[in-house]
C-alpha cells in the first residue's frame, strides 16, 4: 500500500509539473504576440472632424496608428509623405470626409490645382448651375449628392380674361446635386480655388439636358423637389441616370411620305397626322 501511494504521488507530481509548465509557457507567449501586433502599424492621416464639400482641411487633421495590413495605396502615410499635415492644411474638400476617416488624395484638391468640379464629373456628364432659393430648394434640406427633380413654373396672362395662368411641369428627374449655394472661383491659373456663397445649385446632367436647362431657365422659375434615397436603393452610381421629360427630348423628323395626301382643286398637299 505504501508503494502504491508513493507511485501515485510521483505521478500526480509529474502531471502537476507538466500543467504548470504549459501555463507558464502560454503566459510568456501572450506579451510577445501583443508586442508583435503593436509594432505592425503605420501612421495614417485622418480627419479629426466632419468636412463637407468646399471646406478647408485647416486644423482638422492628425496622424493615427492604423493596422499595417489595412493600409491602402490611396491613404496618406507618414512614411511616404512626412510633411502631409502642413501640405494638406490648405486643401479643399471635393467629397464629404467624416471624423476618423482616412484622408485620400481623390477627396481633396490642393491650392493651384485646376479642375475642381471637372474632377467630380463622370465622363460624358456636364455641370449646370441653376438659380434657386430656400423656398425653391425644399427649405434648404437639399445637400450635395442628393437626387432631385427639376420643376419649371411658368406664368402667362389670358388675353381674353386677363387672368394669370400658372403651369408647372417636370423638366428632368433623378438629377444628382453636385453643390448647393456654393460658387467655386479661381481668379487665374495657379491661384487658389475659393468658395463663395451664392443662390445656385450645380446639377449633374447630360449634354442634351444641359442645353434644355439653359433654355428653360429664361422661360420661368425653377424649383428642386427632393427625392427619397429609397427610390434608387440597390443601384450603383453608374446605373442612376437623370431622365429628361418626353416633351423636351429631341424627336426624329417625321417621314413626310407617310402623311395622307389631300387633293383640292387639282392641287396636291399633305396633311400632318393629328
């Protein structure tokens, strides 16, 4: 019995020693893993507050440690651009940047760089400015990147009754707003781009729609009707296109040979289809 008890004690001691060794080994490996993870980071330029299109990045930037395996080529890092804090302080925002979001070159424009608005336009599209007011722009709730319908309101006087007749119609729908109450100016090439306040909305249109918009602005008042974001849910930006009303679309010339022939007193003529 004494021999059995001695053997059991030795076995328990060996098992306890093995368990203690494994526990100490795992604890010693945890700090090493933490240290290794901490060193695998890179300083990335981020925004310290929210910026809207046209804002300056002054006093709104900082370096922030970012997981190195998540750093992309578009991000501005301290290793590649150590003077970025100073260089980007006077840059203007092309697209909204939110707090703690990495600043990328595509979202800002540096002083002296031309093509501020053209850099935001997709190929084949045009930027058209239209006159608006708080009353005609959904009470001021329309912001850049919203989608709107452009409505034309015309007034005319009935020559018989002298009564004023008011008519409204949608000219183009599902239009993207590029800027609201902002006028981007550059005095000359190489000068800094400045942003002034104005009563305009800059819209993204096709060339044909831009021509129509330039024409209808002189015939009445324009209003912007804000569209729900849910109407374009599930569609990519490229799939969402502004639609010109049928009335303003260019129609192909009619084939005069298809019109009915009328003969009066031996004279031939063609009547337009009703």
